[in-house]
């Protein structure tokens, strides 16, 4: 089996396990629990096939590990790995779908498509493996710098969100009034700066395939494209739920870009 076929088999097994665990436990966030883990492992696998000797693949593996470690920490502190830590959006979808329809949705989208996507976003590493030995160049330097930049941006956005919700919980416990959603810091420039940075991270990762000689437009771009499409849909659904809870959210929507951050402060 080729390295890509081995990784594809692992993704299929992961998808099957996520589906089975969802059906057995009635919780459907199993793919969310492996979201930050599997891509790092796939990248490390491709780097390992090259014996961890190719500079480009080694950098890609290190960056993937940094991304995965940070995201895993953020997910864990929010309770994502605890029993009952299911993403609230799956519960909302269950209310809107018949049990049979949701089981199919779990099979094909939650467990199937998303596990496939976790592999697809790492395929630039497979392109780098195919082009191992290609000298490190300016495109690789730009890719690494952008990856780190957007990783820092995502970290700052998640930290702002974490602190806001901790303060919001404290205010609720003592009956103190205050803002019901975050509109300051990076969230004054984009309603979802962490989502924007996450997409940008994987577009930056794609550039490594270009640096390895695969061409500016090559098949490994499919992961970044599909991830971007997924975020468009999931962000729209998330905002529809938020607007249902907080009518004043509409004003925030009108004053602040959804994903692409503005470069100037809001007046």
C-alpha cells in the first residue's frame, strides 16, 4: 500500500469508530474529539515515511504538532472530552431531523465526510513526500511564516473567547449585567477570527505542496477548499442559533465582517 492508501485506511477506520461510538453513546461529537489529533498524526506519518530527514516534511510535522497540541488543549479546557461534552449544534440538528435521517447524517457527514476532510487537509504533506529532496525555497518560508502567524491569531482569538465566557459565567452567578457575546479585541474586526485563522492555516499549509514542486494548482488543494466550504455552512448555522438567543446579535452582524477581518478599527 502507498502512504496515502495507508492514511486513507486509517481515516476510514476512524470514521467507522466515530459512527459506532455515536450510535452506542447517543453523543455525536466523537469526530470533534479527534479533530485536533488525527491531522497531526497523518502529517507525522508522511514525514516518517521519509525517515524524518526531509526538511520540508519535518517542518510540516512540527507545525502540525503545534497546531494539534494547542487546539487539543483549548478543546479539553472547554470540556469537550468529558461525557456530555457534545457540540450543541448536533443537538439542534437532531430536533430538526427524524431519527432515521439523523443516523444517515451521522454516517455520511459527521463521521464520514469530516474524517475524510481531516485526511484531505493534510495531503500537501503527501505532495511534499512525493517531492522530497526538492530544496527549501521562498514559498516554503512564506508558508511556514503564514502558518505561525495564523496559529498565533487563532490562539489569541480562542483566549479572548475563553476569558469572556469565564467572566460571563461569573457575572451570571452573581446576577451582574454585561455583554452576552464577545465584540471586542479581535472580535471587533471579525465575528469569527478563530474560524478565519483556522481556514488560513490550512491554506498556508497547502503552499508547502507548491514549494515541493507540485505546482500552484494541484490536487492537494481540495482539503483547503472543502474546509473553507464547511466553515461557510457551519458559521451560518451557528449564527442563526446565536441570533435566535440574542436578537441584538443582528446589530453586530451589520457592523462587523463575518470571517475576513477588517484591517481598521470599528468606528
